[in-house]
């Protein structure tokens, strides 16, 4: 997933009956395309200018070792269990018709093979420990939520950021959302890995005000080792976007031991400065938010043993990149 | 801060508050003399005031430029036995309590035991008030359904306008005399009453001038023996200033500040007003003096700052007099709620910001004191640099300034029938309630415990704490077939208690009007002189009365839980819910969790919850707004708690939103603690659902951890405030600390003595506010960023 969108919480436990009803301002929207999103975060202040709402689309073609939003990877909804919220009351076990949850060492353990994501356990759980991450939503439903903070966008020069996952994996929904924002004159940003067919990016031209594009490693082989894909397509897309004069902020995650060596930082700096008209760079320190989320998803993967970079280290990297004539911000 | 100010500030901050019995002794001696029985009530009170001014101690501290204290010295706190008389036990409690203690000497206790208590026992306003209230009132009061301000302190919320900067008390005396001459004793049946009121005011005008002259005389004496020539010159200047003001209109910046301070001392010595008097729009009042003097070269910016800082210290040295009969949990503050306004608009509607506005903000930032509080009035015309400056100070974690929306304030005042010009020249007073400065008796009568009333509704009119039937018999909720019926029962219950409270208020207003007039304050408040009527008797131009609604967040969530789980989804029966509440959820843990975690909650911009908030507000508004009080004014709605949400929480049992018995209520219009999970924009949207323009003030508290406001965060803060105000929000204030810091402060109070937090309508030292309030502040949701 792109690096800007940090740690969205999920809050399936607090959905009110009308939360998903389209607002009146969205009446001109046809029910239209739907897609899978896993969160809508308001007062996002690190994903582009001003006060923003960030919409997280689910599914990502990359699998970065350090991913702090592991719930964003799979394109489909999935079950999650928040250990810290669970009080071991067993209500979920009783609620499940399929016997997909059973006691195991005093814990209600979930069996994905039996689960059909019906949501009975989520409904029954009194503490919000059971969640389904990812829900199908229409553009109209998403826009109704987005529009709630228009007054804050207006005052702050903010808008909406589409993030993920990789928002370009759901091009039809994304296109419809961007068009709806355009009609309402809401500033849009797309937070993307740029790992997508050029056709997709081409189809969105004219409806994106700002691209937030990641460069996770300058070397393609290393990129593939760290994220599962090489960076050739990513860089080609970036060059094209830059050449077309799109506004781009490059975001560089700083992952100690993986991409923060001097040589890679220099190569990254050279690479960015070679992009037409691109000068804005955000460097984003690694954070450990993904660790607890992995546990929630009951994935087998071991969380990576990475420490957050020190402020001094971040400052040194900022300085190194600034030497390429770039405007560097730490933290986005 | 220069050396002088640093010294004075240290002295003010480090001196421990203590009780002075001087005022009590003087007032008792005067009442015992029998003089008061020979004259009318207002004249008697005026003579008492004069006696105080003649005999009280004059105190000029080392290095002071602005002079005068409420008691005989800084932090010496007088008492008001004619209103309510402290017992020896009260003194013991206040002297030994851990937080906000007052030292009480053996001498004070002896004087009280021998003279003060024996004389006042049975005669105080407090005793007369309690003696006259109906049974229903007592039952509700004891159950914690509402509080009563006037059992402890006199009517207050009086804020001064610009009159003392343009006129002296000799001018006021002349005006009083003119009105006396014009009285029509043949045709006006109130002529005698008016004459007595006016005579009383004239006596008080002389008395305050006398006090200033006594200060001038002491300054001259001190100058004679002073060996340091610089200090000698200062003392002679003080003598000259005190000879000039407040008898005459001030001519200089220094005289203007001293004139206000004498006016202030008069008000807080005459009676113990709720809340402290204050100068209101200080930047407006001082600007002509500042501009004139700096242009003529008689005042430098540094001198003006020094004088303002000395003025600030004066407020800080006057702790609020401790209350009677209650513990620190209910009344844990030295704050006397002086709220100095900066910004806003002028009478003609133009932006009012001036150089002194920024000067004052600099002083606020420098002084880091809990008193006086500063408020920034932000109108749509206010420049962004004013907002930016305010945000910079907010970011330091001072808890000040609080932010007020001038455009909404004006609408609120127009709703109360004020003229446009008076509305524009007013602002928030004390905590958050609006007032037309210099022209209004803005009376807050007590807090209404909304969630308690829901509890009583759930029990069909019975208070489950006592088992007594204290409310209206609204029926057994298990027989209600719909949420509409449930809400209507609550509404009727609320209306019953509002009626009980108003009936009490009507008596109390007349008690003060007839027995405890305030002829000195009446000089300062338009149109008491013109009407020949006391401030407590409808003399002011505007006379609204408030019963402050408390617990909007808690009540909304509780009603929403009933609507959602019992009626809309049908997953919980009313019987089950009531049983669980009765058991304080003991044995019903899963139900409690479901109610607490899986109910749409106020503060999340969720229509399902917020429409209930709106409905509660509208119901309260409809039953209260516009009802007449005894002063020719009307009841209005405001929503603020000060610290009473702690006390109200303690007396309120378990509620349908899964809140357990004893837990603090939500404060102001803020969400229930921890219930807002969608960030600050959602909180602002929810808070703006109620129509602030139909209130006299609302209080919204937000807490940010420092990192949210670092760097560009300050721009986001400014945008949040502007957005909320575009939505007609009345007020917002910010705490900028993280929970870990607060916990550390609880563990090691000594190391965090300087930590200031915004409590409700004011800031206080965190280590002073009481453990439970500390815990409550910590639990308020930190607004996390994405």
C-alpha cells in the first residue's frame, strides 16, 4: 500500500443504522459502482494539503515487508479479532451458525475455512473485538461520508485522499469517486504505489489534483525483494505522470536497514530530481502500527523486527535529499 | 517580564491563600451598631459598604504600581457572613484538604466562634433561602437534580463596559443627584423607593472615592520615608493616580487600569458575586489611552506591558472565597472567573482589533497565570493573524485563550432582545455565557442534572438513591410502547424539575431584591441610575436568567441507547435494561459493554445520535426560553458545567448508555468521555447540530496532544476553529497535553505544579483540581490524527 496513509483504525463496532445511508447532497449520484473499502478516516492531516478525509480502498499488488496496514492487502473483506478488546465472553461462539469460532486454550479462535463473513459474530460481540475489515460501498455512499467535512476542506484548503491498499486496483470506483469530487469542486489526492497499468492512470487524467507516489527503493531488484514487485512499471508511470505536468509529491518510507542506506537515499534523490517538475518529497519514518494489526488478522507472518528511525537519522536523510534541490518534509 | 514583575508574580503565585476575618468583623460590627435598623434596606447596605471602605486595611506592596487588594494583603480572602456564614468545621475542611486549601489562623477561628457565628446564625441569606424553599425543591436539591448558586454567593456575571474610562464617580454622583431632583413625588408611586436607591448609590460613590483617597494618603506617607528615589517617585505617582481616580475620569493608561481596579474592588467587597466582576473588552477600553500616550511620548510599549502585567497579578492575588458546607470535590478552585475579552467588533460592527489586543495576548503568554482568563472573540471580520496569535498561545498548553464566535454571540444577544449596538459591545462573561457589558444582570441560577432526570424517569419519578418520590409520576417505562412515549416521559419529568427550580428562583430573586441590594454595583450598571432601581431588582437594562443544562453528551447517548437497543432493534427489553441499571450492571457485563460500545454516540457526526441531541436541546429550549423572571427579563438556555459534572456524576446512578453509577457526566456540549472516535471534525459537526444562536452560551472542550499541533498543526487548529464558527459554534477551548504527561503529574504533583489545564470554562493547575477530575480530564478522548 502507499506509505502516506497511516494506521487507519477500523471501527466496525460503531456503525449506526443510518451510517451508510446516502446523504441528501449525494442524490444526483446513480447507485453506480461499488467497491471494497476498509476505512474512511476524517481529520487526516498528513495525506496532502489541509484537513482531509482519506478513503482507504482495499487490495494491494505489493506486499511490503514493513506494511503497517496489512489489512489493506487482500482485495476482499476479511475477519479480524482484536485481542485487546476481547473479554473472552464467548458470545461470538454462540452467535456463529457455522461453528467457525471455538474455544481453544481459553480463547475464542476463529476458523477462516468455515467462516462466510456473515457478520453475526460482529453484531453479537459486545466490545467490538470481532470485526470484518472491508465493506462493499457505492460511490454515492462514500461521497455522503466525504461531504460531511466539506466546510473543513474549505477553511483549510483540504479535500479527499484516496488511499489503500492500492486505489488504482479498483479503477471504476475510483474514477467515479474522482468525478463526483470534481463535480463538487473537492480537491483530490490519490495516494498510490503507481504499480498499475498505464491505461488506468491515463483514464483518471484531469480528475486528480495531486498524486502522492511512493518510491520504496531505487533499485528494482531490491524493490522486488522488499515488496514483491520490481519498480520498472512504477518508475515508468511516474515519469509519464511527471512529463504530463501532473502535480506529484513523492513519498519515501524510511525503513531502517532496508532502504535507508546512503547509497539508496542518494539514488532515490537522483531519481526524483530527474522527474519533470517534481520537487516535493515527504519522508515517512517507519512506524510499528502494523505489528498489532497482523496479530488481529491471525496471519501466520512474523512481524518484521524493525525499529523506528531516530529523528536525527530522519534529519540526515532529509538533508541528503535536499541536496538534490528537493523540498523535503518529514512526516508528510 | 522585568525584575519587578517577576518579583510580584512570584509573590502572588507562592503566597498560600488564607482566610481574613477583617471583612466579617467589620460588617458584623456595623450590623451590631444598630445603624442599619434606622434606615431603608438599600441605604443600610450603602452605609455598610461605606463602613468597610472607611475601616478596611490599606495595603501597598513593595514594588507595586497598581494598588489594592480584596482583603488586607495579597491572597488574604475575605468572607461574607451576611450571605453565608462559615462554620468552624468548614474552616477545618478548607484548612486541611489536600487541594485548594485555605489557611485559617486560630485568631480567625476564635473571632468566628465568639463573634461572627453567634451574630449571624439564623440571619444569613443562605438560611433564609433554604427556609423558604418548598419540600419538592429540597428533595430535588438534595438528590442532586439541580444546584443553587445564590445559596453561596450573590447574583453576578456583571461585566463592566467603557463608562469608568470616560467618567469618574463624581460624574456618576452628579447623574444620581440629577435623577433625584427629577423624581416626581406627586405622581410616581415608586418615588420614595427610587430616592432611597439613589441615595444609597450616592453614599457608595463617596465611599469608593474615600477608599482611593486612603490609598493616596498611604502612598504619600510611604514616599516620605522611602530612601530609594526611584521608588519614591513611583509612590508619588501612585498617590497622584489614586487622588485622581476613580473620582475623576482617567487621563492615562496607568490611571485607566487603577480606575478599573478600584471599581473592581468595590464590587467584590460589597458582595461576593457570581462570578467575579471583570473589565470585559479591555483592549477596546485601553486603546485610546495607549494610542494617545504613545503618540505623545508619555508611555512606551514596555511601560504599558509592565502596567498590564502588574494588573494581571492583581487578579491572581484574589482567590475565589471558599464555599460553605461543601468539600473541595464540588468546589475545587481558586478561580474567580474573570474573563478578559480581546478582539470582536465595535458598536458600528467594524473589526475591533487594535494594538492593545496583541499587547494583551503577549501578556497572557508571558504571565502564565490562571487568573484572569483571556478570551479571544473571533468574528468573520477578525484578521487571521489574530487567530494565529491565539493558536500559538493555545499550543503552549496554557489552556488560554478560549475562543468565542462574535457573530454567533451577537445573534444570541439579539435573541434576548438586546439592541444591535449593545450586542456588539458585549461578549462572554465569566465562563461562556454572553452578556451586554455594563448593562446586564446576567443571572446563572444553577445547574440542571439532565442525566439524573433520565434516571428518575426510568424509575417512574423515584430517586433510586433514596427511594423517595422526588419527581413527576411519569409511569413505568416497561409499559411504554415506543421511544416517542419514553422521550415524552423524560420531557415531562424535565419540565417538572424546571418548574420546581423556577418557583424557587422567583423567591430567591425577590429575597435579594428586598434584603440584599447592591447599590454600589448599581452605579456601574446601566440603567440602574436612570430607573432608580437596584441591580438585583431589575435595574439593569437587560435581565436574563439561566438554568444551565448539564450532561448533553451523556443524556444523548443514554436516550440513544434506549432508542437503538430497546425500540429500534428490539435486542434488549426495557425490563432487562432497568434490572441491569438497578444492579449497576453487576452481573450484566455483556449488556453494559454492548450499550457502551455498540450504540451510536454523540460526537461522531452520526445523525442517529445527533438528532437526539438536537431534540433534547429543543425540548429544553421550548420549556424554558422566554419564561418571565421577576426582574422584567426572561429565562434563556445555556449549556455549561464548570466542574459540576463531577458532582452530578457522583449522585447519578447507572444509565442506559452503559455508564456506571458515580462516573462523571459529559461536560458542556462535549461528547461523553471517550465516545468520540471520529476525530475533531466529527465532534465539531455534532456540537453544531444544536442551534447555538438560541442559547446564551455553550461550552465545548477539546484536548489535543502536543504533536497534533506541532508544525503545520497550528494551521489546522485555526481552520478547525474557523469552520466551527462558520457552523455557528459559540465557544471552544483546548487542552494541549498528552495523557502520559497528566498521569505523570498525578504521580508526582510537585514536579508538575506549573501544569495548567483547561477544566471547563477556565484553566486551573492540574495538581489542584482533585483526583477524580484529574482522572476525568485524562479520560477525555485525545484527538488522534489519522
